[in-house]
């Protein structure tokens, strides 16, 4: 496996639409190796997810995993998900203001409204079509990763630019209030 280079904001590739992956292509050694490399790169960079275009490959593939993440110590664990050609449909107008960061936008966080209940349709890495409902923080992370496949970065969706903060100032001034609102979301998720 190989650690991939991560493109940062300003690189034109991050603004392009990635293309669908065909089934024969998904079965190829090249794409299976790319998936392994994306997983390794995400884990190495302590990301909660990474999308192929962030690693200079314009294919509709992203991976998500949260496991005791030091960049996001407040996040509950989310088991590894490999999404090929994912499609997200909101199932409720309800949103959550998520303080997001991105491996392609170094040292910046900002508040983005994300749907908290979505339908996720995708193909897994073995080529099986899967449909499931996703709620809470995992739904928010999904929307962030899938945005990358359409050339959208979280900064495009920040409604109030005054919420933008460096990581150090997020921890100093914003983390407390955000963790309070996150607790409300996570409790709502657990009580469902
Ligand atoms: Zn990102």
C-alpha cells in the first residue's frame, strides 16, 4: 500500500466533478489498490474520511472511518465504509450545524448545516449495490465526503463566514459550545 498525496484548496482538480466507476473497472487491480491506498492515507492523516479526487483521482469513490480520531476526539466511532458511486437523498429537512474541517483545507474549521437523516445508495468494493439509512453525525460526514465528488468543499457551504476559525482558535473559543450542541444530536440519535 502507498500513502497518497493530498491536494489542497486552490488545486483545480478539487473543483471538478468525478466520474462514475463502472463494475469491470471496480473489479480491476488498479481501482482495488486505489481503495486500499485511500484507506491507508485517511488513517495516516487522521481524517474522518477521504474522497478519491482529494488524491488526484477523479473517480466517485470515498472512504469513511472514525476510530478514536485525535483530530476529532468528540466523534463517536464509525466503522469503515467504502463507497463507490454514492448517492445521498435527504429524508428529513432537519439539519445540524456541524463544525467541519477537511484534509484539503489545512488548519481551518467552519460551521456547515447538514441533513441529519439521509438515504445512502452506493456500491461496495465487491460490486454489491447497497441502500441504507444513515442518521446523525455519520450522515453529516457522508455529505461532506460526497460533496468532494462534485467539486464542492465545505467552505462553499459555510453560511456564516464568521464561524471560520483556525484549529487552535476552534479549540480555544468554539469547541465548548459545539460539543454541547453535538451532545444533543448524539442523544437524539441514541434515543431513536
Ligand atoms: Zn474534505
